[in-house]
C-alpha cells in the first residue's frame, strides 16, 4: 500500500507542515505511521491510501519512457487533481442512482441501500461481497460468533441482483450473470457449486485465527477466511435460479449457453434435494433437513420449469423436474408442519423449533401469504420469546439459540434480514387483514431508525439497539429494498373504503 498526502494552502500562501513518523507496535500489530500537524483557516490536508500502481516505483528513474508511464498511469498528486477526482466521483454516483426507477415510500433509505450494494459489487467480476469487514462479533463476549464475510456468497449475490433489478438497475445484473457463468464452468466434482467464492472467483479461503488480535471489545477469536466454504447448503440453488429467472424476465433473455449451465444445476437439485445440509444460517452443528433449504430446492425447480415454458428451452428431464417439484412441496407441507403447535418448524428433525427463515415462503411464492398455515406461523413468530415466539420490540431473532444446535454458545442479537422479511410477509397477508399491512409499515419505520447516521445497517441489533456483526451487511440492505418495494406497492393498492360501507 502507498500512503501520500497533498496540502492546500491558505490565501495568504501559508501551507500546513505534515511529517510522517513510523511506529513499531510491540503488541504484534506490525508497523504503523503517525502524523501531528496544525491547520489554520483556509488550509487543507488530503491523505491518499492506495494500492501502488504497477511500475510506479520505477517512475523515480530518469528514463524518458518511464516518465511517460508515470504521466499517463501514475500522475503526480496535487490538490487540483484530488478535487477533480472528488467531483468525478460525485458525478458518477449521482448519475448512477438517477437510473433507479423507485419512487415510493422510504425513497432515501432505498436509494442509500442501492448505493451500498453497488459499492459492495466487485466491478471486474460482478461478485457481491457479503460485508467489507471481518470478525465483528454477533454477540459481545468470547462466544466465538465472529466470522469473515469478505467473500461472495452465491446466496447474497443472487439476492442483490433481485433487489437491484427491482429498482431498474440492470447493468449489475448482466455483470453478475457473467460471474455465474464462470462459477458454473468450475463446478464441484459432484456437479454442484461451492456456496461462496473469493471476489475473483477463487475457491480457497482457509479459516484461520489471529491470536495476536484481541478483537472488537475483546471479543476473540479474530478469524480470517471462512470454514463454511465447503458446506452443503442446498438453498443457494433456489436463490440463484430465482435471480436468473428475474434476469431473463426484466433484464436480458438467457442465451443458450447460459441455459445449458443453468439446466445442469436444476438436474443437480433433482439428484440431491433430499440430502440434509447446514442451512442458510451455516450452523456449525449437525446437518439437518432444514425447511428453508427444501423450500429453495422447490424454487430452483419451479423457476427452471417456468423458463422452459416461457422460452421453450430444450429439457429432456422436464417431467422429472415437475415430479420432483411437486414431491418437495407435499413433503414440506407434511413433514415441516407442526400440527400440535401450528407452525412450520425449523427442520424435519426439529419441528418444535421456530425459524424466521420460513417467512420466505410467501416471498418466493411457495405459499400464498394468506394461507392459514402461513398466517399461524407468522402470528407465532410475532410473539415474544418467553411466549414461544421470536420477536422483541418489532425486531426478529432468526431462531432461539437455546433450542437450535448451531454448534456455538452464547446469545446473539435480532437478525435484521428477518425483521424486514416479516414486514414483507405481513404485506402479502394483508388481503385478509388490513392491520397486517399497517403493522408492516410500522416495522419498517421503526427498523430504519436503527440505521446509523448515513443509513447503514449491520447484520444484527442487540437489546440496547446497537449494531452487531459485520458492517455494512449486504443481506440487510437487500431485505430493506425488497420489503420497502412490496409494502409500498401494497399500500398503494389499498383502496380506501367508501363512507357507509
């Protein structure tokens, strides 16, 4: 890395004096640098931390050819250049966000979330990073709930593309499809996908602990890399296929080569849907038949079938797809439903445990939002934990950590994604009870107040309203966009009753 500074002088011609001093930290943190200086009215200092341009070190030589290289790719830094870069940056982002087609409620928050998702998209490959930080804890203490999210999950990227396409921002969707093509050409030996990749499409990210770092607020261990990379998480195929289906519908028609890649993934789901996995929450405990994973396997087959029907793509195994899709549906309704407690359980093995992930059922059109089973499940989730629910102050836990074998100890905060999912699910149930829609609006209004001063959210929120987990979290901003879009649409469709009716 290269650290520089440029100064802006006052009108009197006086300039600030800045001097870097290297520092060697004895705690094992390595080398650092400090600077102390005084600024007077009209003076400015701009610090520039950058990756050293390739070949820039050679530009110090007096060779004319190297000097030409510097002037073209590594120009001398000065205040005028910095001001121009800032103006160009502002113009780029203002131009980009003007392409957003959304004009409903919570516009500022939706646009802010879209900007964050764009910033979290790696331009060369189209991959979306889950968060830009690592090992910020999901619980204060030594519970070990600290993870490295500086990678691209198939799930998160697919959800991001869905959110941006909903806002009319389709360029990123085309980039993402290029990324999908690359990972489809490097499948696992069994024909499946890895659940996460590096931003450049790499597959190796060994999980390591850095013992010389104490962690945020003493919350050790500090991890880099992610040991969940080799997990089996079958839900990723549904999320990916849903994004591909919407891409074909709202952005660009799928090419034949893209279809061949996608078709192979749907065949993989047919072969493996009945396997227990680690689920959307990437538990570090035992594999289970998670309800959410089965739902998303159904989504993968359903969207594949729809693509065949709408585009007449060739598919010799279409009958098998239909039979498997219908089998999964009936299996979920029979094996995931708890008839005694009247809600959908977390897994076939844990029917007595609630999991907020099942709120996605109406969001992916697995069940209608007004289905009696869905209504009963939502009502149960909206109860406080001491009454068997998952909701506190309109904030939703993803599951009860006491009842769930996630392989870790300690508590965690409410999960912001699940809070927005509840709001969206309520809006889809409002056709039979309009109070659900008003409740959804209140949940979004209150949830937005938990954002920081520039509208950013982490993964979780603790009892005191503080952020927990890595930050900013793509998952949360994706769910905010989707909930705002659908709740706003439902509010606009609601017709006021006529007097006397």
